[in-house]
C-alpha cells in the first residue's frame, strides 16, 4: 500500500455527515428506538397516529377481556 492510499483512506474516514450526526450518536449509544419515538412524538401526525394506535389496541384488549368474562 502506498502512502497515497493511506492518505486517501484517512480523508474518507474523517469526513463527517453533519446532517446525520444525531442518528449516528443514537446508534453509537444504542438508543435508536428512543430517538425514533422522540422524533415521531414531535411530529403532529405521528403523535395523532400513536395515540390512535394505542386507543385501538386498548379497545380491542378491553373487548376481548370483556368477552372472555361473559360481559357481552
């Protein structure tokens, strides 16, 4: 390997993607799920869909629990 190849590899390795640095930090700290939840909650549509999804899952669970106890 020539000296030129070593310099070229260092130049590519040191280039930093500023726009993706928060995701890179999340992956490095193994907290990618937390990052996705926070970004989704910050988005108004994501927040509405999350609340709707939790309500639907809760309603289905309540219906199945009520049906198993013979309430309807």
